[in-house]
């Protein structure tokens, strides 16, 4: 399957304006990488004009469904030597609820690197976003991992360097915008284990700050390589730094390699989120951390570590749970949550807009803050939502006649640009509330349904009815099959009862027409290979495919949450084949077979709508 990285995914969101809760339930601090401007040292080490963008753009996919290179969106390939860039980043951060940037600070025995963006912040008081510093106190190497092999610039930790460092950074600490905890400027140490005596270093810093007008400082270390009690290394707190220090199951054997020489790791990001949410807070002060993804293939070609199945919605759920549960247990002044990261483009940890998801990661950040305070809760609606793919206008009127008059309907109708005017005329005459989404003739009714379902899920709509103007011109009884499907999924006068059943039975995830719920294994057709691709993309294990249900005809009632694995996969139009009348073997045919599997994988039940199955409804499928 083609894996384009410059297309918008299902679930991508544009920049949109929503209010933030006041006060915020937690201060979100995003790690910030200043590696996006040219310096003489990088010119010498990596070639003239080097910035991190060179790593980003050279990345290649290593296996099917591996989306590289990951390309920037609204901010473009920015240059941090341009002062306007930091302004644009700060504006976005404030708009979406980020309270501070934590700048990596590169200090090597008095030699500073990549300091230009931080100097811009210090000099420009109109930049109102708070910052703090994380001393990246490891050597730089060609392996990008701080290990000593092939060192480019070394660290020399000693007493004199301790004093020189704190003296130099004091000018940042004095700034009224600098991030403080209980009035104390916050300093992070990335790897205290590399210091000869971390406690002695922090004691020198504290003493110098007291003696030179800074006052008390707050020191924390990053749990990236080690997890000591902060007191043992002279710190006041520790900071979680996912994905490090979390054992994750390998998905490498599941992948189909594009690069036969690939030697990297392929891990499950969902397990990272689950592990971090369930990890109890220790006895010492720990600031929780979250992560929107990880893939350092750009820095380690053919040997990187990729975490699959991250998505904006899953990240939103993790962040919201962290704010509600873990952060809320801390005193008000200590409710900080760290995000790894704002712009680690070469490591796939990014909140900034990208070409695939647009502003969805930032939108998820703000939604988590809103939901954690109850601000984002959707008002319940009396209307029943139906998604109708209306490629054939002459069939739409028939479907509209089937809608139960007992219910108030809201229709989300997908159609082609050529049919839009006629579809609008028919809908306008129906009297129903409706919106039209125009789409290309790709992915049959399946891709348009995913687009519409993602929109409704984002709005907080819990339940939808899926219909489409199915003709099935390849078979003589196509019209009869369609009518049987519609009658089965929408029995006359029963729509309200079906909705009430979903409300009463929280285990119920999908309802199919009587006679159209089959065993997936009995209806693979020519879809086995593409179904395996779709299963891996969605992140459903092979064992979940056994005894899985399949809804023939693709008309059903479903909870939007039951579609989470499919909606969170970020499918893109380019993954779907060009339309040429295929009867089987396309991604749309595969995803059609995964709807029931998705519901079961998320813990829901899949059932048939009770009704009259006379006429041997099962015979309508494939005979």
C-alpha cells in the first residue's frame, strides 16, 4: 500500500479557536529543541547548512505503514534564527494551552551551542510565553544518544564548571517570565548520573543563587536514563520522560519490511500510554509526563525505534487522564505536566502542526485541558445522527423515506462534487437537518464514512447510523439487496427503540441487520492480504481476527468509540485504490470487514437487530 506522508489523514484538524479554562487545571510544559538553525559547529560536523531538517527530510519508510518522512505543516521548514518563528510558535502554544517551553540548554564548559532562540526570548519582552532550562549535560556524539563513541564535543564536569554554569544562566532565572514553582526558578538536569557528585553540584548552585540575589531555586531531574529518589541527587523533584524507561512489547514480527536491512525496534505506543497512566506516583515529588509519539528513524536510518499507533485522540485521553488523576493529587502549585515534546521532528515527538494531522495534536492538547474541567462536554442532543454516502442521487430519496418519523434526524451526507447540487436539492426538500461533505470517488462508501464519523466523534456524538445508496450493479438483485439491508437496519418505527437500547446497554457497540452478521473467516474473499495490512495499520492482533464478526452490506448502527482503532489509525486517501469497479481486494473491502472486529477489540458487543428474517436474508450475501 502507498504510504504518503504529505496527505491529510482522517481526523486531521485545521487551526480553530476555542476558549481555554481559567484557571488551567495544570501547567503544561513542552520540551523544546533549538536545533533548527545553522551553527558553525554543525556545519563542520555534518556539512554546510546543516539543521535538524536535513535528518527529517532524508528519512525513509522501513516497513509497510511506516510514515516517513514526517513533514511540517503550517509553520513550514522554519529557521530559528528568524525571530518571527519563535513568536509564531509561542502564539500557537498559548492558544492551545501550553504554559511554558522547556528549552534544552547546551553548555560545554563555558561553550554554548544553539542558544540563539533563547537569546531572542530573553531580549524580546513581547514574547510572553514562560520558559525554563533543561541542561542537556551529556556529550554530543555521532550516534545522537549521548554515549561516548565518536564524541563531537565532550563535557567536563567539575567544581569550576558548576559555578560558571549557574552564574551564566542566572540572567535567565532573573527574568520575570521564567517558569517558577512556589516562586523558585525551575532548572532541570537531563542526566544527573553523569555528574561526578550531583548533590554537590546542586548545593553549589543553591548557595550561589542565595548569595547573588536569585534566592531559592527549584531543581528537578529528567527520568530518561535513571530513576533515583530526587533527594539522593540533590533535587527537589523528578520529571517523567516517556517513552524512556518503560518496557514495551515488540511489534517487529508483525511488520512487512520495505528495507530488508532494517535493524530497529518497532514498539506499541498504546502500551506506553497505558503503562504511564497506571504507574502510581512515588513517595517523592514526581511531575508526570506524556508523549505524542516517537520515531527516531530520521536520526538512526535503518536502526531507529518507532512506536506505532499513537494518535491525537489517544494522546488527548492520556493527557486528560494525567491531569484529572495524577496531577490532581499534587498541591496546586506543583500541578505541572511535561510533554515530550513540542518539536522533536527527528524523533517523532511533535505537537506542532504537521502535513498529515495538521493542528490535531495541539487541538487534542487543548481538548484535554477543557475536558479535565468539564468545559468540553458536549451537550446531549435529541437528534439521531445518520451518515449517508449518497453517490447515486436517485437512490437517496428512497433512503430518506426509510428514516423513522418518530425521531429527529441530523444527516451527514457524503457525495461527489458532480452530485452535490442534486443531493442538496433532495435534502432541502426532505426537511431534515443536514450537512454535505464532498469527496472524491475513492474508497467507496468506506473512506467517506470514516471522514464523517471522525467529525462526529470529535463533536462528541456517541452513536451513528451508517447508510449508503448501494446499487451493486454487478448483481441482478442489487436493488432488492439494498432494500433488505435498509429494512433490516432501520425497521419501521424502531429507530427510537434502537437508540434507547444503546443507552441502556453500555456493552453494545454495533447493531447489524438481521441475516447480515457473518463470520469474517467465511467471507475473506480475495481480501486476505489487504485485510492483513489493514489489521496491522489499525493495530489489531491476529488472534482478534478469529471468530470475528463481519457486517455484510456495510449498513449498521455503531458507537463512534467502537470505531476508535480505525479512526485513530489516520488513514489517508492515497492509501485507497483508484476506483475501477473492483469487486474485492481493496482497502475499502478490508476495512468493511474490520468494523465488527474494531467494536470487539474495544470491548463492545456486536449483535443483530431482532426482526423477521424470512426470505432467507443470509442468501442475499454473495449468492
